[in-house]
């Protein structure tokens, strides 16, 4: 099984994923962003628009599917994947690819209102990340148009990461 934690920057995916992993017996965290970082390290640079967002490179999505499948084949259990995917066709490509391997996916979106997300991002560093702030509007659009229907929503506006992790683990099943 895969427990996919979606949502934009500031929603709590990374922190929550580590806590979910502790609650689900036999689980591992797989950071799919590392697949994108590997693609970004290829020299000379790959063609196309992936430099600003590696998810735009066509190899990223099937590589995430194949890496997840290989890790599950090797280690078994559950993979917890904290990864923002805001483009619906990209999500469909990943989820359908996993389904072709008979991998169950529990897709959660960690949601918070825009003011809360902005406050979290601005509070992370002395100079807030323009990259993270730039993703607030695309996240709001994705949530409004498709993401809320494609995932189980966990509103983190008033939850700690530990509380969100318990809700997710409870929804998924047995815990350690």
C-alpha cells in the first residue's frame, strides 16, 4: 500500500509523513522529490520545462511509479510518500501506473486555508521562500477544481502534525 500525502508547501507533509511512518507497522517514507533531484543532476540538462518543476519532465512520473513498486517488492509493507502533485493529469498518470501494479493507494491531501499556509511559509525563514509562496495559488486552484475530490482531505489548519498523523493512520488501519 501507498499512503500519499499531497498538499502544498506549509501543509505539513514532511513532518506528518515521519509521524505516520511511526504509526503504521512495516512502513517506510519514500521522498519522491529525490527522483526529481536525480533528473535535475543529469548533465547536460534534460530538454524541456522541467528545470523550474521536475514534475514536467515526462520521465519523472513513471520513475516514481517504478521506484515505489521496486521498493514495495523489496521491503513490503507500506510506503508513505509526502509529495505535492497539483496537476491532475500527472496525478492520474501516477495513480494509474501504481494501479497497473495492483498497488493500493490511499491519497490524502493535507489542507489548510491560504492565510494559515502563508503564515507557515513566512514563519519558516527570515526571508520567506518565493518558490513556496508561488505555489499557494496553484494549490488553491487544484483544491477547488479536482484535488478535494481525488483525495481524503485532512484539514491541518487547527491540527498539529501529530494529530494529522493519527487521523491518517486511523483511516489506513493497524498501527504499531
